């Protein structure tokens, strides 16, 4: 059984204490709507168009046929991952410091 799915992932950015924060959001529909285009215009976003394929009646997979990304999607994604890794390393270091004391 195949079902069409259009999924747009985008980053909403906010500034907290002078630091740029990235928050990922997702908008998914069964077909392409004007909202997908609007999101890509206003936010760093990536739209993935594909099929949801059900295997053996219980396991679903999203098979991507086409990807449309805004110009700043790659930059925002790299910055968000870098920020996440830095915060994760800081949390691990703090936890390690607590264990050694």
C-alpha cells in the first residue's frame, strides 16, 4: 500500500541572551500545499516529497522521491548541529566533573 506524503522540516530561530537558538519544526501533509512554499520562503527549510510504503502490513518506510531545500537550509542545519554538539559536550563535561568530586 502506497501513500503520498509531503514533509517540510524547518528551523525557527530565536535569540536568547544574545545567542542564536535553533528549534526544528515539522509540517506534513498528504499533498503539496501553498504552505510548504511559504515555509521555505520565510524559514531555512527542506521539503521532502515521497511515498509511505507499508511492508508486511506493520512496518512503514518513507521513501523520498524529491527534495527541495531553501538557500539557507544547509547553513542553518550545520549551525544547529554544531550548537547541539557543543551543548552536549558541555553537559557531559559537567556530569564528569560532578562524578570526580
